[in-house]
C-alpha cells in the first residue's frame, strides 16, 4: 500500500511523524437528525461507539446540555484491559495530558490578574522583561492572541527545551527574529505562551503551576488536575500514556519529548476540564474570551488529543480527552456539536474512495512548492510525473496522489484525509492538507 510520510519537529496541536496510510478510514453516510423527543445521549453514544468500532477513538467524552449531563463515557478499542491493546485502556476518571489547553488557562490567568489591577493586557512586554527585543511593540494581548510575530517554536535550543529553566527559555526567546511585525498577522506561537507563563509567574510571585492551583484548580474543586512538573503530584493516580501508530504498530509514549518545555504541562479529567470551561462563562473571563458566545480550545501532540468547548448561547458543552492520535479530530468536534444542536449528522462508516483520471492540463495547475506556516513552515512540493501529482519533502519522494475530483486528492482509498487545492484571489493556488483529523493551509511560494 502506498504511503506518504510528512515530517516536522513539532507542532502545538500535533507532532508530524506518521504514515498517512494508517490514518482514519471513515465515511459519513446515513444522515440522522435529532428531534425534540430524541435522546442526545443515545445519539452521541451511538456515534462514538461506531467511531470506536472502526478503530478511530480511544478516550473519554463528556457532554452537557442545559446544565445536565448528557453523556460521560469511556470508549476503549479493547473489550477488556488484558489484550494486546491493554495499555490503551482508560476509564471515565482517567487523567490525560491537556497539551495546548494550558494556553487557555494562561489567558484566563492574565484576565484574572488584570481584574485585580496587577497588569493590563495592553502593557508592552518591555515592562516585564526590560531588554526583550521589540518589547516596546509586543503587548501581553498580542502574546495571548498569537499576534506577536514570534515564531512557533524556539529555533536556537538545539531541540532540548525540556531541561531549561524559565530564565533560560526567556534568554533563548530574546534571540528569536520576528516573522512579522506585531499585530499585523496571526500565527500560533508556543514561544509567546512560554513568555506569558513567565510573566504570570513574575507578577504572582509563584510558579505558573502553583498560580493555576490557587486561582483555578482549588476554587473550582478540580481535584484531579495539576501540573506534571509541580512539586506536588500526589493526585496523579490515574494517568494514561499516549499512543500512536507507526507502520501499523501501536507505540506507547512513555516520555515527554525533549523539545517540549516543562512549563505548561498540565493533566486533568473530562469532569475537571468541564468545570473550567463552564466557569469561563463568568466575568471577567467571558467578555474577553468568547467569540460569538463560544469558548473552546484544542491540544495535542504525538499520541495525545484534548478538546474542550462550550456554546453559551445554546447552553451546551463538550469535552473529550484521548490517549490515541489516530482519530478524526475535527470531524468529531463538528459532529458532536451537530448532535447537541439537534442538527443533521452522519454515523461514521468505513469508506472506499474511487480514483478518477485527470488531464495533465488540470494537474499542472497545482505544481509548485507550498509552505505550511502553522506546521513550522513545512514545505511540500507537488510535481507532475507520469500522469500523477507526486509529493516531495526536502527533495525526497513521499508518495503519489490520486484524484477524487478536479481539486481533491487522496493517498489511500481507505483514508478520509486529502489534499485539496483552491484558488486564491490573486489567482494562485493554496493547498489544504488534512492531517490527523485537522486541516492545515499551505500557501504557494514557488
């Protein structure tokens, strides 16, 4: 079976190192619609059970609507915790890594500190780090909303942030060049949030982890939440390790990647995380964080996925945590929202995509190199060879793309993931890469 391997060091939602042909094998058919008398619980459980039966989910889901619990359930790929998949086994009380959801806690922390008169979001960074380059242009608000211009990751740490202290991280952040002028663009930046963790610590005179404990975990009775590198992890009793597939083999993630910085490594349960997302409906948080009466955040890396969301207008929330990264992440989010909103949705089923032949005049439109800025500027080159688009990375052939229609291509007929080409206003094309259940945009650079 043809496979395509895309590689990159790390992205905040996912670590890109996988065989695409082992991705999800889902098709959505047989439309269903909730009615006033239908059971949200039954529909959601039916959906997640179907997904799990296809080998595409392992984790815990918590759904709430109108202040009532709709569904709280653990879904396991193995029937009993004694078979070859036993390391995946979880319960509804399992504790998972939150990954980038730590950034939502950082935003809430800044808002809380501002409400207490201890800082302003409009403060420039040089107020807190006097010699930070461009600190007179970058505000705390820019850091919160990924508009600082700082890169996604530290580029000068030699792939070893794990052993660095906060002062050392800030010293490296000072060496980074801006990718754009502050507040002129938006690009996800883990570097920016490491700086925010540092500022929160300096203002509160506590470690970021201890601040979260006193500001949120303890008041909200999030008794099963904490930080992996806090001095006290006595409540970390039901932790589950992440898993991913490589060459169809299940791999357990037993250690944190060396390129990860320690600050911001949080763990929680679906119940605790739901308490937090519901709490953010209060002021002063809601006015700052909501977009169209909704607040949410995703997190993930190799073998781990996390998501929490609340629609305050329709009064429902969904939270799921998974220790398995072969899941259709974005589709799960969209479909669970549809179920909770009473909209039509589709039950997952296995697919078998059909290839069509396209003339070279159509295929040649998409030739070129595309830069995926949100995946650490991953560059993929598509070249027309022998009637097919071939994908190259770093001048190495990664695989062949098959046409499904005149703009959508796939690499595995059993996978829902695609490369979609769309024309921009300037007549250039952009490439949309479906990857680990999320879509990433690549702009043509040559």
